C-alpha cells in the first residue's frame, strides 16, 4: 500500500470517527432532553365536575311548640320520639289563675247586663238620660270583651300539636314555667315530619355560580361508613349566610370595633346556603347529622382530556407544549371544556395519543461549573 492510499484511509477513518462521535453526542443530548421533560399522553376519559360542600340534615317541616300565655306546665302528655297528629293534646298548663279571671269576667258581664237593662227601661220611661244608657252599654260591651279574652286564655292552657310528626328531643318537664312572648318564648317541645328530610349545605362563593336547581348530588355521613346516599338541589339562597351586604344591620357593632371588624370581614370567606332534598326510604338518617355533599354540575363521557398540570396560560389564553419523539416542544393553543379532578377537557388543539409536557427537570451534568440551560416551560 503506497503512501497516498494510507493518507486517504487515515482521512476516511478520521471522518468516520468524527461523524460517529457527533452522532453519539447528538443521541446522548436528545436522550437528556427527552428525560428532562415529563410528559403525559392525550387520552379519552369520562369527566365529571363536582362541587363539594358540608351541610346538616334537617326536616323539611318542623315547628316549635310554645304557649300563648304565661303559666306553669301542669303535665306533658307525650315524650321524645312519640308520633303525634295535628290537633292532638300534647301538654296542659296550670290554668287556676286564668279560670278565676274568667269567673270574675263572667260575673262582671252579668252585673253590667242588669245595669244596662235597668238603664234601658228608665230611658224608655223618660226617667233616664241617653248618656246613662250609653255608659251602661259601654260597660256591658267591655265586660263581654273581657270575658271572651279570659275564656280564650283558659282555652290556651291546653296545648295541641300544630302539625303531624314526631316529638324531636326531650320536651320540657312538668313544673317548668312556660313564658309567652314573640322574641324569646319558652319552647315546650319540637315537632318535626321526619319522613321528609333535606340538607342545608354551605357552598363557597367561587362555586355557587356553577350550581343549578335540579342537579343531582351524592353524600355520605359518618354513621354509615362506605354507604352513599342521593339528593337533588331544591333551592339556592340569594344572600350569603351572614348577610354581609346589609351594612345597616351591623352598624352598631361595627362602630365599637371598626378596625378589627373591617380586617376580619375583608378576609372572611363568603358562603351561600344550598338546600338539597334527600332520599332516605329506609329512614336511617337522623336529624342533625353532618352530610358531606358532592354536587354534580357537569358530566361528559369519552372526551379528549389532559392532566391539568399540562395546561398553561399566557396573554393569548390557554396552551400546551406538545413533545415530539426527539424531545422538541411546540407551543399549541387549546380550547378547554369542563374540569374534573386532575383532568381538563380539550375541545380543540390536540388529538388523542399526542404527548404534552407536564413538568420540567433540569438535566444533570458531569461538569462542576454552572451551565445555562433552556428555561422551564411556563
């Protein structure tokens, strides 16, 4: 082999080594780039949007039984959990004082009636004046009115059930003074219709706009682990639970501690009451139980979706980074639909099977010096 042939072969060998080294280096760099980007596949799933809330089970119809007069309770005729019907006598008050007032009123009616008749006869004979007759008539009418009031008070000593249901909780005991009033009367007992129950749940203001009357819900209670009950939204309150919009109602309290109340109200979370009618055919749920409610606000089957972690946003709207086989990324705008847990529906911009970036990890290098690498996707 002559000298020129050896030189040519050396050059070829060198070129082959350089090309092979470059290809190896490029392969390693691409491998590093691919491993530095965590990806997820665009897939199809059944998605469901849920609003979670916590509420209390209570009866749809209930009433507090109190007295219309002030008297001591003579006897209680029912006990807790007893069924009652509307109009049934449930308690009797001590009516001795009211019976005495009734008897006095009856005597006054009899007396004023005799005087009225006498004044009428004298007036008819011309021996009495019209003024005397009018006074006698007024006294008689007043006595009749007083008697009617006294008889009504005696009747109020018998307490009857205003509705059918069951006695909820322990009634007041005999000997307790039942005080009448409109602001703070003595509650003798509570009666509720336990066959029809509902949940009153508190929903955050960020979620209240997604809830509609008629939407289905499920809920659980601690008393029955692993069992799920169903319910439906029947009402949505138009005001928050604390009526924070009504500044006039809290002006007095606010003036005493304006600085502290202002800071607390500005940072407090606003909640709205949502009422749900529940299904309890076996009557196993008890009033006052805490219900953890999941309200289904949207549901779609077999839709294109990606993890929420892959969704990014800029001034132009939502987008994702599509990752090709070589590890290169391409920013692609997308149109989103409903959100469900960790996934989001994609209405346009992606196809099933494509890979999208969901996280970025800087590749490890053997050099001890800091080297600037590509920035993580935003």
